[in-house]
């Protein structure tokens, strides 16, 4: 990101005598208030990631950075073109010298921490992101990985590099376009740039819900199905912020100084409103981006603010703005590795420590990496640095790409969880997409299996152990709740898969011939994730003592006309599997997962079953856990899990016999006739 305006030093001490003299850009074009604005942006991001109360919308700091980049880069390039000294090689050389040293230092330090801490399959994922970040395409990688089955953001140390990749893609295209536009519209440049901003904003509006009509019948529909991720990670949708900053170079500034004061104040209020009142799930992306973008543009357009600008021109704010690039780079990997080591969210004291350590490392990075490398001259040095960095990280990627399982020391089930190939071999899933049929397709005992990924991890064992007697019809979608009046809150790809699965389940029920229903969910995972089907109104229930009876009552309505047994599967107990598969270089704590949610669900079900006689419960806790603990491996040392809460085939084989036994008991397979009859229109 263009954190530093043109690489110019701070004004000398004598220039700071009057606020107006500091606010107005000097002969070298430096504006201290821009560094102050960077400080606001990076503090917002840092506090958001640290979980500081009140900073729920701190992620908009990235929008502010993009507006600053659009303004500064455009001003630099336009000035060079006007003076007939512009050179693409020199421009990219300056950008490489400015951004690559601190980035490569961060990547190198992250490699060391990843080697020491990450489990093999997480190291394998890290290796992919490492090269993507080095080549400036990590935004595309993380976009393609986004979704329910993506590794949690909290174990992706390089996730924040997506914004740097967007910056590099902007640098590759914008100087060339600017050269062409300046040749055609030398005095009216603001208008084509604002038109580009308007087009980008329209693209956000069109794609944000993941159902843009132009792609609805093509293979591209799957790529854009998660609308929020699509507009968040991809450069065309970020043109809006860049263009809003770029247009300021040609827009006339207000003459009265009082207007500059008001614009700064109003701009900061808009940014603050976004930081303090938005959250990651509020509103639509198109409208959320407006507040920080317009606010940042207002501040940048007001270079004569005498008093309001003091908020940004004070010494601490300016210095924090100067180190903001390094601070942005180091804070996220620190937090991820801290979370990974603790296997929990850091306490307030730990979060404060991480924040202070980030500031210390950012200061060191700024003075001992950024500044010395920026002082270099010519194109050879940054080009050589870039080439050496790309080659080095490609080699490291190759070394880490198998997850380095040899780092594991006498770990149970280590070979089964060593990498993605080994993990795939022990998965409990048959790999159906949304819905499929398996088992004995000639059997009259048709069993409808519905639910999210917590029912899918039983499908392979169901096929092995019950495939002779039953014809299974699976309708499954990750993070998808199946109910009568409630559904998972609509959100891009999740919505699409839910719709596919729930519609197919409804068709199978309507067609008739179903003798039993098996439904599995990660029941506590739907806190504050449900909405009413009728009007889409959110149903926010954070207390499981209320959530579980609500969900069970809704499922009873869904199967109100069904006369056969309905078997509900409780959610698999969580485990700290990472503790068993990460390197043992350090003695790290392993928190014991709580069973409170399982106890609450069992109690809710028993109260529910006294009224609804056709429902049974199979609880995985009964087979996976002893009275004192839940096991991560079986007697032979096989892993019962593939992650912290999804069972492997070995875990599923412990639970599925209970399901088959319940089906056979309830149905009397040899003599029972299909109980579900087709509905009449």
C-alpha cells in the first residue's frame, strides 16, 4: 500500500510553528495530515483484529488505505507525465523499493514461525499462500478458498496480504491507463475517473449477493456465488476506492478555509461512524464501503485545514502513520500464531501484549528494513531483490508443500493427518455435491439423510455398514440448517448450496416412498445465523438453552406429516486435534473442550421427545467419550477426526452402528412398508 507519500521526510522543526503552514503541502508535496490519516486507518484495523470493544467496523481501514493510494499514486504519476519524465521502469522500481523489503522480511519471519508451530496440513496451506503473496496474487487465492470449508481465517498468517496484491494489480494497470487518459482528457481527467468509480460501484451492487444474472447460467456462477467474498477480494470492485482518491487530483478545492475545516471534521466523522457502528455482517458491501471512502476523500481534499487538521498532524499520529505499513504487515501474523499456540482467543492482557509487540516490531522494521532499503537508488537493486525473493519463497514453498510431517515427534495418528492426500484417505465423506443417492438403490427402504457437514461425515460409513439394507438419499449442504420456518441466513455460496439441498429434500419427500429420516447438524453452530423464510427477518439466538428448543420445534413442523421415525444425530464433540498433530518443539497448552452444549442439547431433546414420540436421538458423545474425556484416537491409534469437529471414517464407524441399529429397530426392515405417501396438489 502507498503508506508513505513519495518517500519524503518529515518537515523540519521550523516548519511546525503554525498549523496552517503544516497543513498546506510544501514544495516537495508532503502532507503530514496524510500520515495522520494512515494512523487512523491502521489503528482501526489493528483494534478490529485484536477484538477491541467498539471497533466492530475497523476493517474499513483498508478502504481508507486504498483511497490514499489512489490519490498519492495518481498525483505522482500525473506530475511525472506532465513533466515528461515518467518511466514505467522507474515507477515500478520505486514501488518495489518501497514495499518489497518489509513484505519479504514479514514473509521470512512468518516462515520460521510456521515451521515451528503449524501442523502439516496447515503448513501445506501456508506454503500456497506464501508464493501467492510473493507473486502478488494472494487476493485471488483467498477468494477461491473462501467459504464454509475454508480454513478459519484465524489460522491463515498471510491472509492480510490480499490487500497488497490488490495494490500491486492497481500499480500494474493504472499508470498505463493514466498515460492514455491524460493524452485525451488533459483538463477533464476527473470525469473519466469518476465514471470508473461509478462503474466499479455498480459492479459491487450487481455482484454482492452472488446472483448476477449475466453469469447465472454459466460455470462462472460458482466462482461468484459468494458475493461478499467476490467484491471483497477482487481488484475491479476496489477500483471504486482507488478512483475516488485519484479524482481528487483534478477536482477543484473549495476556497474558503472554513470549508476545509468542515470537510476534515465531516470526513473523520464518516470514517469513525463506519469503524464504530458497522460490523462484518451488517448491511450490503456496496453501502458499507461508502462511508469510509467518502470520508477519506473529504480529508484528502482539505489540505488547508488549520485547526481540525491538528487531529491528524500531531507528532504521535504522524509517526504512527509513517510506520503504518510495517505495523499492518506484522500485526496479523503475530495474532494468528498467538491464537494457534493458545488454541483459543487471547485474553485481554494477551491481546494488549500482541498489540504492543506489533508496535515494537513495526518500529524496528521501519527503521532497519524500510528506511535503509528505500534509500537505495536505481532499478537493479529492487529488481534483484524481487527476483531473489520470488526464487527464495518458491524454494521454501516447495519444501513446505508436503507439510513436513517429519517434524512430528511420536504423535498418534500423525501419518493420517500429515497432508491433504493422507487426510482425504480417512475422510468420512462420500464427496457428494449437495445431493446424491447411495447404498442399495434397489431396496424399498428409502432413508432420507439431510443436514450440514455434520451429517456428511457419516455418509461413507453409512454406505459401508448400511448399504446392503438401505437406499440412502442424501441432501446435504455445509452450514445449511433444514427447517420448516427457519433457514440459514442468506449469504452467497451458502445460500446457493442450501437452496439446492433443501429443494431436493422437499422433492424426495413429496415423491413418497421414504421410510425414515436421519438429520444431523452442528446444532450450536447456528447461533445468530438463522432467519425466517417468509420475510428474511434475522432470528438471533445466542443462548443455546433457547436455540435448541427453537430448532427442534421447527424441525417437528417440517416433518409434521411424516409417519415414520425421525432420527436426529447430535453434533460431534469438539476436540483440540491440533494439539496432537503440531510439532512438539514447545510445550504448549491444550484446552479441554467443554461439554456444556452437549448436555444442553440432550436435555432439550428429552423435553422435546416427551411431546414428539416419533423422534429418536443418536448422540456421538456416547461412543466417542468416556465419563472423563473425549478421545481423539481409537484403540488402534487411528485419528477419529479430520479437524476439530468433523469425524474421520474411523470416528464415523463408531457412531454409525448406533444409527443403523436404531433404523432396524424402528423400521423392522424385513416387513415395514414405506410410510411416506406422496402429497396431493
